[in-house]
C-alpha cells in the first residue's frame, strides 16, 4: 500500500517537474501573455474574488470591512422584498428576451442567408444597428410617452382602441412589457453577427448530400444539417444572449425611471446599482453581484448541455 | 459530424420505378435540367412595371388627397374656413394602407422572382420564401422605425414635435435642434470640445492598447500549448458574461486603492483587458496554418518577430473587428461611476445630461441620440465585410 502511495507521489512529482520544465521552455509565451493577464486579473478576476469576500462583510467604503458572515445573504432573501421583486423581474425579462432574442437572431440570420449579397448587407445593418446605436432606445420614451402626444397613445386614440392615454412607463402593469419589447429590439447583437458569418461557412455539399438522403423541406434541413454544423456559433451566441438577458440595467433605468413605479422595472442589476452607487452599501451590493454571477454561470452550463444535444 | 450521421433518421424518398429514381439523381447532379414552369420574363417585367406605375399614381393621389383634407381640417379647426371636420380622412387612410400593403406584397413577389438563383435551390418552396420574406420585411421595418423616427424627430421644429396627432416625418425640415444643441453646449462652463477630446483620447488609447495587448495574448494562446494556457482561456470565456455592473463595485474599490478614480485610466485600463477582443482574436488566429509559424521558426525568427511580421499582418480582419468593437464600446461609455469632474466627462455623458433636461429639450435630445448613434453605425457599415469574416471563426469549441 505504501509503495503504491510512494509511487503515486513520485509520479505526481515527476508530472509537476515535467510541467515546470515545459513552462520554463515556453517562458516567452508567458511574457506575451503577461500584460493581458495582469490587467485581466486586476479588473476581472480580482473584482470577482473581492466581491465574494465583501459579500460576507459590512462595508461602506469609509470604514474597514467588518465580517458579518452570511448576514447579507440572509437579509437579501428573507428581508429585502424589493430584491425578490427584482429577481422576479429579471427572470421574467431573461426568460422572455434570452430565448426569444436568441432564437430570433438565429432565424433572422438564417432567413437572410439566402438573399443576394447586397440585400443581405442591408438586412444585417438593419437588424444589428439597434444594438450598437448607443442610447437610441431613448426614443422609445417618446413613442411610449404617457400623454396623448406619445406616438403609441395617439395612434391608439385615433383608431378608438383606447379612450384615455395609457401610462405606459408609469403603470406597473405595462412597464415590464415595454422594457421587454425594447430589449428584444436591441437583442440582435454580437451573437447575430456570429450566426450570419457562421451560416456562410456551412459546407454546401452537406446540403446536396442531405437532399440525396431525402431531406424534404427547409425545416428538416435546418435541424439535421444547419444546426449541427453551427454548434460552435450557437454556443457563443448563447453566452452572449445570457449576458444581455441578465445584465438588463440601462433600459429600465432610462425608460421607467429610477426607481420605477412600485419597483415594476427593478432588475437585479438596478438593485445592485442602487445599493452600490447610491447607498454605498458595498457588502450588500457584493452579495447581490455574487448571486447574479452564480445564476449566470449555472444558466450557461444548462444551456451548453442542452445545445450539445441539438441535431444528434 | 459526418454527413451520414447528420441525416440518418430520414427515409429515402419513395420512387415507383427505378427509372424515376435514376432521373431524380441525375437531376440532382445537374445532368438534366429540372423541369420548371418558365415564366416569360419580358412579359412579366412589363406587367410588373405597369402595375407599379399604376400603384404609384394611386398612392400619390391618395396621399395628396389626405394632405389636402388634413390641411382643410386644420383650417376648419382654426376657424379660417367654414365647415366641419370630416371623417373622410379615415377612409383615405384605409385606402392608403390597403394600397401600400398590396404594393409591398407585389414588390416582394417581384423581388424574389428576380433575385432567385437560376436553378432553384432544393427544399425551398416559392410560397414559403414569400411568407418568410414578407414577415422579415415587416419586422425589418419595425426594427428600423425607431431609428428613422429619431432622425426624423431631430429634424422637426418644436411645434411639430408636440403636434397632435403626431406625424412621423417632419413637414418643415429644420436643423434648429442641432444649432440649439451647439448653443447649449457652447454655454456650458466646460467647452464642448473638451468632452469630445476626452472621448477621442479614451477611445484612441483604449483601442490601441487593447489591440496590441489582446493580440499578444491571443497569439500565444492560439499557437502554443503551454501549461495553464487553456485554463486561462476558459476563464476569459466565462468572463464574457460579466457586465461592467457586476464587477463595478469591487472595481471601484480597487481603482480607488490604486488612486485611479477620476482619471482617464479608470476607463482605459479595463478596456485594455476586454475579454471579447481576446476571444475573437484567438479564435481567428487558430485558423492560421501552423506551417507558417514553423517555417519562420526554422528560419530562425524569434517569437516576437513571428508575432509582428508574420501573424499580425495575416489577421487584419480580426484587428479591424476588435478595433470596431472596442471603439463602439468606448465611444458609448459614459463612465459615470468612475469619473465625476466635469472636465473629464465623456461626450456621451455630457450629452446624456442634456437629454435628461426634460420635455423642453425633446428636440435637442433627439439630436443627441442621432449624433451618438451615427458614429458606431457608420463604422459598422464601412467595415461589415471584415467583421463578418472574423465572426465566422467566433464559434466556441467544446
């Protein structure tokens, strides 16, 4: 038994030694990686580590952090009703805009794929423009304005569908819907570009082979040929759409106000923003960030395992 | 994924005779022209043209009538002429909508007929194409409407901005909103050019550093297998999901410890390490043949030399892409959490302050929106072919 452990340890040691040896031989590689790695660790890894640490403390920037154990998390779940509202809103937004935006951006990319080149370029610009147009979503505050001068209200009034202007951005009944529409409008982002480019790269002979093998319509072709060859792009697109779906913050803040009526448009990130940058309760805000972070990683794992099954 | 595997669930099409099957396969190989009902193209075009002209005249006439009635109604309301506000407008409206719908349908039909390839692709039905492109057309119009609308409302004079019922397009085009914007910016106690210089400085330095640093890292991650490299890349991919807000708070603390709050570096340094740039660059560099690097190594080139003279010139589309993503990101940054002194604020931040000025600044706010969105969209339009080339390699391999 002892000799087994002894041998195991020797093996491990040899392996580590070999690893070091290899690392020493490749030392210039680390030199190349160093500037990026240093910055990346400072601004991405370290913040997450400190955020996890701060989430167990009471910290208000002025005083040194004081360790409070799980108190932040307990308060978050048991006492903070607004947080639960924000979780609910975030999930409603994420569950609708994430999958819908993802599927729509794939379908649009797929449909425009067969257009002639010039038309495809126009279509790509049209669909991609909203997501890079800065704060162009501001224009929705005019479209959804609460008085009769708002475009939607005046349109509905003209056709007699409503008899008094609706408070689109003030009435808790509508706020979330409006926010979802605006986010969907902006959801053709980097993932969409990746799909468009990926579809161009699918091997043409696969389609012909599929036709010989008896694929009858475009949907079968999509499921059996196109999707399996697009898997890497689909995974990338999933990461991007999770990012946009969970990090909703600017749109509800700009449209529905901050805070919004009855917290109807409060998301986890606006809640975090409130505690972090308005009240400076960094410990509590870090707990929110940690929860959000865990949820996103979990979601990513689930989606990746689902996508692996597509078309096989 | 092998071809056989991909389609294994589907049965072979049923053929009654062997001859039929042979004919089908020959048609697939392109040896026999597929029989298709051929349209007489010239007749079709002439017909299409004629119908378009008729529709155009009808449309123009209806629009003219509607405007006339609208003007009359306005005059009646103002008491300039006698009469009552009529209901005719809604009838004309319905006619107009109907005509536009027919014209759009017909236009799409013609477009598909004209644009389709000589030999139709298999597995595509004409009516399926028509339905899909119709839906796509409607959605595209809906997508582009807010952008067009913001351009249109930035060109409206104040009285038209608050017109009831509102119109989409301005009747008297004016640049007043833009000149007002310049006046307002000129009155602020920090000159407007200062905001512009701030943003340009941040964008230039941030993008340049990002391209160099990220491609150095991407080069070794893509082309060399060294301990820890793959792990590092996986961490970067996970980091694609963090938004600035999640890491914002500890970042603020770290930056304040490093005395970087309220300096440009608070915006620039995190931008250097943006994960998306490294990710795209690495995926693109993996497509470069290894033989290229090996050949250079045999010729005695150092790693630095390989990077600068062999790899970098070969990944131009990728740099353009990450330059563009970085510029978009930095141009749109408002950095409101890390910069607070007025003279260091970015352009977007300053413009958003104007936008927040309430209802009296509606026109100016629209002008701001247009200015802010114009830069990234035009950069994208100019460089979209390179971007798409890079994005083709963006897939996440397991």
